[in-house]
C-alpha cells in the first residue's frame, strides 16, 4: 500500500501535475463531444425516422459507436443516419482509440518509466568524503535535526535499507541518500564511516546495537544512539555507542518538571555547575499584580529573573514588567536561593496533585520522575500499557468528563497530556483549559506542526519530541552545553570572546548585536559564579558566559565571535 501511494504521489508533482491538467481538459473535450453527438442523434431519429429516444439513450448510442463496440439494439435506417453514424465512428477511433492512449503513454507512462530507470541508488560515497554526518533512521526527530544541519550548511548523508524510502528521500526531498544495510561492513566502509564526523543511530534498539558493533569493528567514529527502552542504555554503551539518548525518559522528565506548580526546587529545569535554572508560577504567590521592581525577588533571595513565560510567549523582563496570574518566572541562582524563595512564598511540593493522561513510555517516564520527588500523581489511560508495569493507572477514556471527575481532577494542580495522537492531545488540552482555567497544562507534541495548535488550545507549555531530540543531537554534534527551556528558547554556555575581555557588559554590546542575554559569568580559576550580573560588570579574560536566547540568537553569537574562541 505504501508503494502504491508513493507511486501515485509521482503524478501529483512536477511535470506530471501539468500533464494531469492537459488530460482533464481533453476529457472535458470528449465529454462535450459525446453530449453534442447525443443531441444530434435524438434530433435525427425524430426528424428522419419518427422515433423518439431519451437523452440517456442518445449518450449510450454515442459511446457504443465511438468505442466501436457495435450499434447494439439502436440503429439508423436512412442514408443521412448512416453518414452520421460513420462520422461518430471515425471521430471515436481518432479521439478515443488513437489520441487518448497515445497521450496517456507519452504524458504519463513514458515519463514514469524514464524516471524509474533514471534513478540509480548511491551505494557508496566518494573516497575523499570526510567530516560528514551519517544518519540511520528517518523520523520527525532526525527530520528536525536535518533542518538544523541544512541551516548550518553541514554535510550529512541519510542511509536507508528501504529502496522506496531512499527513492522518496532523494527524488522528492532532495537529501543525499545512500542505499544499503546498516549491519553490512562493506556498506559502512563505502560510507567512509572512519572519516565521518558523527554517526546518528536512530533505528530500533537491536538494530542500533548491531550498527554500533559493526562500526566499532571498523573505526572509533563517535556514535549517538537514540533508544526506546531506558534499560538498554548500558547495552548500547557496551556495543560502542559514545552517547546513548533515552529520549522518552528525557521527555518524561521535561513534562514532569514543567507540570509541577508549587516549589521552585521541584521545578529545576537544568543546571550548570552550582547554577540552577528553575521556573515558578506566579499564581497563588504574593507577587501577583506587582511589577518586577515591586516584587523585590532579587533583593530578598539573590535569584535573577532571566525571563517571563505566559502561554508559550517568552519575554526578557525589565523592572516595570507586570507579574500576572498566568505569568511564570524563569530564575537563575543557587539551590539555597531557591529554597529561600520557597520559604517566602510558602509553597511546598506536598500541596500538589498531577494528572497524567497517557500511559505510554513517555507517560510512564513522567510518572517515574514525579514518584522520585515525590509528588502525588494519577495516571489515566484507556487500556493497559505494554511498555510500563510500574504504575497502576485509572482505566477509561479521558476525552469524557466523567472519568476525570471521578478520578479527582478538580483537586489537581497540574496536568500532563501525553498521548500518541496530537489531535487527542489538542482536544484534551482545550477541554481541560475550559473546565479548569487555573490548572497548569503541559502537553506533548508528537509533530512540530501541532505546537502552535496546542498553545492555542490553552497549554502552558508544549514539549515537542522532535525539537527536544534534535536539540540534544545538535548539542552533541557541536560539543555544546545547552539547557532546553521550551520551543525556541535555550540557555547555553560559551567562552568569553577575546575581543570582549576588559569591557563592561554594556560596552560589549552583546545584546544589541546578537539578542542574547547574559545569565551568569563564570570567572576563571574556579571563582564564584556571578548570577545575572549588573550592566557595569567588567568581563575578565578566560571567563565563561552562560547566555539565554533563541536558536537564531545563538547562531548570531557564534557567527560574530566564532573565530575568537
């Protein structure tokens, strides 16, 4: 079925699409001809022979004569009728039996055969190929990675053992593709794996293991392996993987972290040494309705407010930024400073109850993360999960209100929506937001195309499988340290460019030139990290910078200062 669909797709693109328009016009011409002949037939039968036929009978007669199938039970008995029948027969032979088949062959069949014969899959790369990235397995994660590689103009090669997929990726999507088996040492040699920059193994766990063992028998090229089952991490490392990424476990942790609403310490997203990046919702705190200046968060705790979130919109705060009911603070500081903030707000994790809708691998990982905190949670799914037996869920259809109400969603402070279907996730998010305006909703997007729809449905945060996976892989390829905050925003570390040494932050013009903001400065010689430094802070040579910005701003920083590091 997949093969038929891929072949039909050929006729919907390029020259074939234009030829379809020509065929449609020709079919309309034939239809008009049949209608005209049918009208003339009825007129001649009535005036010449005194017989009356319906219009349907006229069309029937015209089609049988034009296709030379015979006159059947309707015939003329006069010379003018014979002449008209002959004209219809000849026109049918010309337009139906000669021009139409010839047109179909020349416009569609011949180009299709030519296209199929022209495609010759690539079996190996040129001998001089080096520094390339080999990608085994194409899915939304590697497609998102490929977009990042293309934007950075990095050489990559997709390897596929499926001929139809190789044809589609190369002919329709323009990727450089090599056709061959991932477990064949000869294929890997032809891929110049020893000279490759990195190998991305994104197949099934057994196939990834086979690939890693085969590569290690040939060379020591770094391998990043994506796995489905966290318990396979050690096996992949034994097989030779340089980095093993249990993405579903990571996604579960992101979802669990984002769903908590009470306690800044329970809401730490990532850390850079002693520096913690955390979030805290404003709802229910003394800061609601105040400006950042009036809240005095930095003065009371030492924490730096590095960003404000509100339903997927990220802004860099200033002293006059108003903290609304739905605002979420992004904070940078030490663990002790976060504990001080918890004491000031009186928020503790024990006050929480998190609902998890979806008990697949990611839902299971989110539940395990909350269990370790510990934070109370309730799992809901329609059926038993074959991927997780660690938790006991409530069985039922979460799209119906009754199940959730019986399970106690009115007591919940947070909601994780993580089914395998984005349409279901959008529906559950919209319904939950309508019924529970103040609940914190974190939704999973299986496809990047649905991120905006989930935010529009009322999600406070959306975690995309593809974006998280691609960001992790890109950081590995570029040897970067980066904390994923949400779609389009990250905290990342860079060495201070030599040209900025000795200047103040204001004099460096870092933000006007790149859009990045400095979260913290790591002085040389293991001195204490300066969190959210003042604009007058002078930058010392050999210091490290921790910055926040979008991928575009990160690229702008690397473009501007890349030669100096």
